[in-house]
């Protein structure tokens, strides 16, 4: 699918996108990614989320079989690179939030950049701490950041988020949502203005924010976002939304089609684990996790 809107992308960025399986439909068949689970802590509580670290056979965001420290992450990267020649992207997508674990994340990036200066990095974040760390992200040379934005309205946000922990205090309900939304939008604008390609993930929850999704897409477009990825709700056992229905795939694709007139849409998302390895359609995380557990 092609978006009808025009995006200004320099040649270097366009080249990096061609090797990023999430940012390019064609790249998903050619290039592999490695997610490194070095970010266990999260600073917000989403009602659709339940992080189970030790679940080898479950595939959804926030799931990993183990947590790595930066040196272990470097060793994992080197091992995967030896066996997967088409590895192009290292992603840090949890199982918590990348920016809630910034010391570990930054150290991991530093170690891997020294090992392989050509590897691409991609961070995923809820955006709460983006105003604080956006300048550092840019300084590290990162060109791809994913921010999950599920609403622009604090009333809706109060139904999606239980609380946020921000600068030493815990906020609830509408106040929590207001802080989160404000920081998300500020961070997206700053990153986009400084040449970072921002992909915005939106979890579409029927009856809560589904009617609101086009507004989110238009807003992040105006802030400079590169694309949006409208994702289905996966009712995670143990979460507050455990008994909500999984988002209807027909309605989901209708929403994507509606929104693609405003902004480029991602249709090929696999909602990957926090320790995913390989092509989007051929995850090999179990293979490498078993090797680590056996001491290989």
C-alpha cells in the first residue's frame, strides 16, 4: 500500500529504510532484526499489558524468556550476526520501556556500535520520557524510533492507562494520561524535526479508542511522524483487558485503509516478542535462547 501524502526523506534515510523490515514492506523478506531484552522496567501501566518474562512459546509484545545485561546483549548480537548474515537492525522493545531503562539501553547501543558501526538501531517507547532523552537519542545517531500513542484525549486515556510513574511521583487516571500524552507529542515533534523517522504504534481497542484512531493519525502526521502502525488488541491473560475481544481484523484493515490517505500505514506488523530474532515471518528467538541456557 502506498500513502497519497508526500514525505521528504533524504537519501541516507531512504537507504536505511530499505534494510529495516518494519519500515519497509519489501525489507521484511530480505533483512532480519534482533530484539535485545535489556529493558525490564516500565514506567506506565497499560490495561492491555501483562509482561511474562519466562514464556518461550508466546509471541506478543512485552514477552521474553530472559533479561540481558548490556554485555550479554553484545554477546547475543555477535552470536546472531555470525549465523544470520542478513541481520540489519537491532531493536530494543522491552519487555518494559526502553527509556525507563536508559542506562542499560545506552550502554548496549554503545557496545554494539563499537562492534559494528553499520548496524541500524530502533527503539520502542511509550514516550513518557522522550522530552528528557530525545536529544541523546539523536546524539547517538539513531534514525528509527517507535512511539506507542493510543489516544489524544485524557478521558480515553484514563480507560487505557492505570497509572504513570513520572519523576518520582505516581499519577492516576486522567492526570496520568494528560502527562503521558503531552510528553509523547512533544517527543515526536522533536525527533521528527531532527531527522528521526518516527513510527507511531496505535493499539486499536474496540469500544474505547477505535473511533479516535483517525484523529491520532492526523495529529502525529502534523508533528512529522513517518508512518503509523495500527495494531489489534491481544487480550493478554492477567491484564485488565483480558476479557476484551481481540480487534476484528476486517475492521482493523478498514481503519488502516481509511488512515492511509493521511499517512503511510504498516500492514505487515507481527507484534514481535521483546527477544525476537530473524525475519519478521520466521522468528528464531527460541533457537538462540536455548543455546544461551545450555551455555553454548
